C-alpha cells in the first residue's frame, strides 16, 4: 500500500462516532459494515456508507486481546463481529510499509492485511473498500489507497 494524497480520515469524518447498524460476516472471510441512512439497490438494503473487507486476512481484537481471525470458525466470527454494532467507529490507522489498516470501533480493533493466498495481486485485488455517498469508493489494494467512482 503506497502513501498517496488521499486523506482517509477526512473522507471518513462524516461517520466518525457512529455505530454500524449492521456488522456481519459475508461469504468466506469477507466482512461488511453499514453506516448512515439505509438505501436499497439491486434488491439489497445497505448503508449510505458501506465497508467491505474483501481480499484480506484480518484479526478482531478487544482491548488488545484477539477474539477471532479470518481463519476462525464461522459462528465465533459472526458473534464477535456483531459486537461491533454497539461500538462507535473511531477511524482507521494505516501502516503503508506493511499494507495494513486498523479500523477502530470503541475498544475493538479490526486489523486488516493483504490476503496471503493471492499469488500475483493486481490493481483489481482490493483488500478493503469503503463505499461512500455520491457514488464514490475509497479502496486499498496493492497499488495503494484511492478514491474513485463506484461500479455499484
């Protein structure tokens, strides 16, 4: 993840202090979080703001103690991730030297790193995507962090 001119904290400022109204495990080890007013598109309900942890390894910690990882069993993941619905989103800390991001939800930290199963990651292999209003998406992947129009 390269350092770019995108001010991630400024992008996410409108939802700082909000709780996700839905936090869940998706397919495989994917995680999704919805914030803001509810929208309906393609028959799905989602937040105006939607975080999708995608091609990544991750660990969920509470007060420094690891609760689950992307390799944990499905049920413990679902239970632990739902706990984030009671925690305020405080922002994200980026570590460009090792391409990790730490999403802060109250006393919880969701530490996201590149997937170790991608042999030759390319520009379309994002580790996480944060869909925002005005059809924009904040992405992090092998080529760094970017804000671009959403394909959704």
